[in-house]
């Protein structure tokens, strides 16, 4: 402070006509009825000097209390021992001030000179405001306020003597409290900076208020070598002025000129604070480390740096300790208790709930997918025009002010035809509130082999959908797994009068959302669909033929549900009223069979690319989940971390999430859950590549299964493992000629895990127990059949699930396949949830009463009934998953009988009767019953139950399935296939 006489007097700040301002902060009450600023404020930030900045809670005072006075010796006076009495009288002091605003409490430290500087700045502001400039908005605003009287405060002397410090403390406290009661000055940016508040301070959903303030930040933590900065270092940095905000789960900094959030650093187990100049490479520096970032701040003094570093450390350790721990499975997220959760079997109910959750969004939507098709319909059949089309929903919500963030995997276009560039362009053109990023940049990151494989939808950071279902073509399906779809649909006038809402269901549980539907349907708003209205007279209807011969629908439920131009009676029970005509569920590119032909011309979404009158679609079997509350927040944190890095339970690494070392918590969870299981393991997965040799395959899921079965065998205890996986990998290829090289490469590693080679599960089990391995583990796939244009057709059901159920009490659902790409963490990015039940139901295990988890039990029952035909045949008992009766007489018998019938009727592939290419050729020369004797074929198909078939373990067993030398598949690294 200079020698100018300086008194702090609030009378100097009063206007002659000043009164109380109208407080126009925009807020909403919280659950307790208190005023709060909604989370949407984070998207409406403005420059710090903007008078429209929304900072304080409405009608809520701010109070200040000086807690203590700290004395310190300045460095320049530290060795000056003369005139000690004078030194004690002029010793600098720091006032530690506690402020309260509603439920928020925080502490700032200020010197006397800071009060003086603030007072000077406010005097300048007052002078500026008195200048008569009618065009200035704040001048007009001042004239409109009511007349009142300014508060008063006595003059204060320039410097306090030792005996005056206590009175000075009270005087400054009164000064600050009086100032904070004056709305115009309270909102002034200098005042807000003095008390460390910003537009982020009092947003209720961001948590308690922590340390805030203006700092200088080193540019992105990136060093530019080879430059000399003012002769003191070999490294030159760019420093930027930013406003730092510390919260209980993250740090962020904002640009003062625009108020824009520049970066968010999430707290994690690697969070650490360093204040040593050697470690920060900066005089008066503070270094903040996390898994994803090293952030260096520059302060103006040693004391300032110590205060900042210690204050951040103390606040985070006190309020954010849940994010700093090492969690089970070495996961980024901890265990959360009493979380509402729900499962989905197949895409129908999943997409319906996603649609209604999107419709209910108030603030923000996060979506990340391996593939996203903007024109996909989330509710089917389509009876309300485009209302429930994904792009239309997102546009509608964006127009309502919801912020939408979409992350897409940026594919290598020569290798994959999902056209993410088209998806991004389509979404970005809908509305400015929709932001889309693709990642990785292959050239910049040198990442060509790995993919972002997660499938996440997060609504308002409170509801999170996690699983294996992309919002993309081919994924929508229900428990009927239809093969054909050649019809169209309208709604009857009666049902339009009756329907005023749609109630969602997922299996046996209640939905969390009830979305309204319009009662007035404009069918002419349907998109122009190639093939709609096209009619063909069927030469022969097997469905009608069976009914004429007295065969009941329940006897052929899995066989002929999709016959007669598009659907059975059950397919019309859609929850949207009575429908007239034939159903059409898959429009344009959504009608697909990717083993027959991969997608083309995705920019023409409503044009068919395969002939639905000659080629059956490939049904899609999948699993997903939704979680609420803190678990949803964890999923949102993962999305935010990826989004922030891209502006650049999971599998994540430096390339995918910008973290220091990879995370493979899904892999760890699989291994531990299998090892600790007591009765059974049920697995549905798109791939089954494991059994580590530490050369080509490294994940140990298969090894854990082997160890668990051997332990059960040695203990003479009953234990079952069920594995359901696709009969063929999902690559385009003609299996009748052996399939393509890509298809065969994946088949090689699948079979290597199951039965072929010394490392395989069956080979290792045989060493221990000969053929008794069959009592412990079963490998199966799914298949169905129907009538298409008067002829019988069959197709495998593509299992895309990533599911593990253990002992009817533990469930893992996510995006991770059982292969190295998904499990190792260094390759594809993945996310999953593990659900362990707290609610139990009385069940049965090996004939004994058993307390099963409600979530796990009901999910397993849904899966078993779906694939075994239990919903149509109530005599099929799936309650006891390990009894000999179920395992042998239901599961194994059904799978074997179905496989034999399909082989006999259709001569379908893959088949264990075909062990090499020569047998493949001869196998196809003999026609099946569908060609030789259709009536006998029909009689055989009546015995089919559900979809389960034995996996053809001997298919092409005598053939080398690895890519041949010279093929492009042989030129790529083996990691592509594993």
C-alpha cells in the first residue's frame, strides 16, 4: 500500500438515486424447496464482465466473517533485525474470511491491499456509471430501479497498529457485508473475483463450492523442446489467464473473456498435488496430476502457491475421496449401492425405453456408439410417421434447448463401411445444439487397428443405458427373431381413438418412462420406402397350409411366426393399438443379412440393398441395461473424459481415453466372477476367443473357466458352464464355399478356444476328466426358420450379446467381447456394468431352495425361456439351471434335436458333418427335405423348440482356417482377429 491516505467507505459508492435492484437471477427450487441454479447454466455462461452473468442465488444473502488474522514476514524483511518495534507495528497481515451463500460455505484469504484495490475499482465503476450515456444498458437499468438509501460505513485509517488489528478485523468484515448487500456492486466482476465466485460456484448439481480464482495455466501441459525462455530454462511455455474452479469430482477452468469452459479434469486415483519448483518447473508453481493430465499453474508468490496447493488438496481429500480410491477390479468407478437397474433382452424394449428417455431429457444427452444410423426408428412398427426416428427425436430435443453430444468411432474407410462421416454430417446439420465428434484421427494418432466399441446413452447424467446395442441398422429385434418382413402397416380408426399413451415393458419389469404418443396419425408423413405397397401373390402359404391341416400356432411358434407376408398374430400386439394389414418392421437398410452382403450406400437409408423377397434377414440377439443415480453419473464421467480427450467398468488406454496407463477392469471382473462362482456360469457373447498362450492370445477368461471346472471335478461338485455364441462370425462371406478369409480367421480362433489345439478348453478338460467334460460345459448357437414367398428358409440368429450371469446373483452387461481386443484394455475401448443383487427371490438350485438375486434370476429366466421356447411351451421348466434334468433333458436335448432337424431339413451350414472342403462340396450336392419332401420337412420342423442348437465343433476341423499367404487378411497383424 502506498502512502496515500486510503479510507474504505461505502458511502463513496452510493448513487444519489440508488436503491434496491430487482434481482432477476434465473433459478429453480431444489428438492428441499430452496432456491438453486439449474445444471443447464453450465451451457449459458457469458464473459465475466457481462452484466447478465448468472452467479448468485435469488433472494439469498451473502455473509462474510473474518475467522482469523495471519501475520507473516516478507522475504525482504526477513533478515532485517533493526527497529523491531516498528516492524511489529507494520507487519503484513492476511485475513481469513469465511463466506456463506445459501448452503454454500467457502473461505478466501485477502490482505489489506486487496480491500483497497477493490474499493478503488468500485469507485472507478461508480464514476463510469454516472456518465450519462443513454445507450448503455446499465444506465437504463439504473433509472428503472426503485429509490432507496445506500448503506454507510465509517472511514478507516491507512494502516492498523498492533493494538488496532482486532478492531480493523471487525471494520473490514462490516465493510464487506455492507458491500455484498448492494446488488449492483455484488454483481460487479471485481467483487466476484474478490470473493472467489463465478457462474459455476452455486450450480447445485455441481456439488459443494471449492476453491476458485484467477490463475495462469501452462498451455495444455505440453512442452516445446529446444527453446530458451528468458535464459532460465531450456523449455518455453505459453501461459494463459484462466479462472480455475475446484469441485468434489473435478477441476475445470474457464476463459474470463467469454466464460467458456476450456477444460475439465476429472478426479481419479492418480490425483496428486505438487508445489516444489523443481517438480513444477515454475517459480511459485502448483502441479496437479491425474491419469489424463498434468496441469501446471503459476502463482504470484510462494505463499500464494502454498495456499492454492494446500486448499485444493484439502478440499478434494475431504469431498472427493470416493473418486480417489483404488476400486474393485482396478476399475475407474466404485461400487454404488441401492441403484435402480433394469435389463433388456433384444433391441425392441431397449430402443423403446431409450426413445422415451431421450424424450424426457431436460439438459443434456450423451451418446457414443461404434455405429450410429441417424434414420433408425426406435419404436416399431412405424405408425406415427417420423416421431420416433432417432434423428427426429434429437432435433426435437435440440430445438427445446437440450445439449446433445455424440461420439462416433471413426473407421478406416477401406476396411469398414459404416460411413461415420455421413452420420456426423447428418446429425450436425440438424441443429447447433448437436455436437458430433469422430475418433480416432488415424494419421495423427497412428491408431488403425483398434476401435471405440462402447454403446452408451446418458440422459441428464442421471440415467445411463449400457450394453451391446448400437443405435444402428440391423439391431432392432424382439423375441420372435423374424426372418421375413415384406409388409406394411396402418392403424385402425378405432385404435387411434383409444390410444393416448404407450406403456413400455422389458420382460417382466415396469418401465421407468411413460412417453406420450399422438392420437392423430398422418400416415403420409412416412418416409418414401422402396418396396412399400409392392404386392406379390404368394405361390404357397405354409402358414395357411398348417392351419388347414390342424397344426396349432403354439406347435410352430419359432418356425412360422414370420410367415404370410410379414407377421403372425402375436406380432401385431405392439402396444400401440390394433393394427391393420401386414407389418413392416425393418425399413430400407435396416433389413439386412451382413453375412450374405455387407451394407452399401448408407447415404440412401430407405433404399433396400438386399432383396427381401428372396433373402431372409439375419435376426439379431442382444442384451443391454439401464442404471440410475450414482452409477449413471459414473458412466457420464467416463463419457466426459473421452469427450474431453477427443477434443482430440471399461477397457481404456492412452489412445482411447488419454489416460497414463490402460484399464482392463472388465477382464479382471470376468476372471474374478468366474473364479468365485459356486454353481454355474451363463455366457452370451459375440466372440469366444481366449485361453492365453501369451503369443497370439493373452486374455484369461477361458483359463478361468478351465480352472473352475477342474476344481469342481476334483471336489466332485456339480457345476455348469453355458456358452452361447454365433454359429458364424459376422463377416461377409459365402460359407458354402468355405467363407472368406476374414470369416475363417475368426473361426480359427473361436475353435482354438473351444476344442482345437492343446490350449483349448475341451482339450485341457479331457486331460483331467476324459469325456466327462460334457457334464460341465456346453457350446451352443441360435437358429430359426420361416416361410418366404412360399418356400422354407433358415438362418442363424446373430448373437451380439456381451453377457455373463453367475449363480443367479451376479451379472456383467456391456460392450466387451470375449477376445483380446475387448478385454486387454490397450485395444478397443469398452464399458460394462456389473450388477450384484441386494433383492433376493426364492428359487431353486440343484433341487434345493436357493436365494437368488432378483435382477440376475429374472434375466436368466428371460434368456432361457426365449432361446428354449419356454414362453410358448409352459412345460419347459428352466427354474433350476444346474439339475441333471434341466442340463441333460432340456438344454442338451433341445440343442441336439434342433440342430439335427435343421441339418436334415435344410442341409444348413456350419455342420459337424463337414470337416474339410471336399466334404463341404459333397454335403451341398444332396438336397434337404425342404426341397425333396416339403410336407415331411414341415412335420420335422414341428418338433423344433426355441432357437437353441448345438455348436458344430467339428466344422472344417481338418481344414487350416488361418488366412492363406498372399491374402490381405494374412498381411494384417494377428491382433486384428483376436
